[in-house]
C-alpha cells in the first residue's frame, strides 16, 4: 500500500485545525456580563455590570442599612480631640499633661467630649492598639513624642518660651505673625509628628494593610453577621466599610464637600487638582463595596489595587507639597520646621501601604538624607529628598505642581 506524503500533511493540518476549533477562549467567570459558557480558557476579557452609587450608602434586599464604621468614627474623633489639645501648647505658658495624652492614646481613664454621642468614654476603641497592630516600637515612639511635648510645654510655663536651634520652645514665624509652634531643640514639631504620624501608622496602616488585605477580605460574604442585633452586613462588607471609615466617616464624601475637613479625606481633597486623589479614592471605595454586594470579587480586587496606588500617590504627593513649602519658607524657622515635620510624617506613612514603592528601608534612607536637625538642613538636601521621593512614586512630572 502506498502512502501519499501530501495527503498525510493535509490530514495533519486538518486535525490541527479541528483541535484548535475545539479550544475556545473567552471570559470564564459566570459573574461577568460577557461570560462564555463553553470557553476552555480565560482570555482576560471579562466585563462586569457593577455600578458605583453616588454616595457610600448600601442596603440589603429588605432595605436595611448594611454600612457600619462607628469604631473608625470614634478613632477619628479621638485624634481630632487629641490634636486640639496638642495645639494648645503652641501658646506660651500653656502646659499640657503627658498623663492626659497617654490616657487619650490608650482610651484609658479619659473622659471624651463625645459630641456625637458615640459612647467613646470607657469603650474598647483606642488609637494605641491600632497603631501598626500595637507594635511596641511604634507605640513607644508616639508615647515618647507625647512625653516630650508635655515636658517642653511645662518649660514654657517656667519662662523658657522661645524656641531656637538647640532650645525647645515656641518658635514664632517671622513672615506670618499669626503662626507659632512648639518645637524641639532640632526644630521638629511634636504635634505634627503625632497627628500626621498616627494618620499613617494607625489610619493608613489599617486601611491598606489590614482591612483591604487578604486576612479581612478572604472571609464570608454570604450571610449577615447578626440581623437580630441590627448587623445586616456580611463580614466582608463590614471589613470594607471599616477601611473606608479610616479614610473618611462621611457617607456623602465629595471633593470640596463633606468629609474634606480632616485627616486623609482632607488631604485627598487638597491633592485633588493635581492628582485627583479625592475622586479616585472615594470612587474606588464605592465601586469596590458595590462589587462585594454583588459578589464580583474581580472588581473588588481591582479597586483594592486602585486604592493602594492612590493612597501612595496621596501620601507621597502631600510630603512633596510640604517639602516644596519648606524650600519656599526656608528663611522662616517656624514655618520651615513646621513643614518639614509634616513632610516627615507623610513620608513615614508610605511604609504602611500594601505593595508600597517606599518600604521602611527607603523611608529611613529618605529621612536620613533630610537629617534630624531642621535648623541645619539645606535647600539642596530638601530638594534631593523631594526628587528622590517623586522618582520612587512616579510623581516627577508633577512634583513642581504639588
């Protein structure tokens, strides 16, 4: 029997064509709007009909509210009240007590104003155990700042009021008489290191590295936690809400509007013009929450990536903003030191973002280049740190605009 080589090639080609035709690519996620039920492999084309609501308001099929972040609102209020107390030390002759600050930090024996009636006094909610998960390295650092400002404020009562190089005290602005700040002997301002520092080590850390991370996202999303107790949300929904609550406690957060008066919501609004921070972060939070409610995890995960990326741009952009200001105000000790203290805290916040481009080693490198003594810093050093930070976070093109 004779075999035709040509016929064999034709048969082989036909088989290849046949096998290819039996292997279909397409979207293999049943939750997608363009799901292909007989696709053998996913081609990355999945699309989802998930729409973000205009405000952060979500209900179940029976109209019950499923959003809860009371604990986060309590902590935002705690830091607001602590910051007001800290700032009172900027007035020479006004002493603040370390014991009061420490009691505020741990919510241990302190009576809060609690104008919103959140039962803050005596509650289990506190800032200390949420500071990088209660890591003693960081909690000791913040408590050290609290002891430092209390001691310096007591000295202003005893007549040591003027701060200067080598002398802790209140430093008066030479260009803006309305500005004065209690700073240490190197010009670092405790109030900024505590307030902005806790925005990073407590609020940013919990948003990115806790509530939007796998440990809190890989949980049940099928049943309400406890409807009998009014907890109509699933565990996953609640964790997402808690992350949102550290960004802002305003359900109607909008650039230039509600929720832009303090902490990350405030600074996102400040970076809106150049970076679009307020819009991008708030929209991602709303869309991610809608995705969870519709059980579309691909959309949820995409929004987590957006939030982390935009939080990094927000923190870095705000640090760059204050470094720029420090150069502009270089001849004014009070303002320069104030702005460098803020920049330091925002740089430190970057290490607490999941997948950050500025991990702890880079943070330490940047701050080493800046130096600890803000009376002896140079404009060249400030500019070097600014440019290096911008390069690390992809903000070089807009650094001059921040």
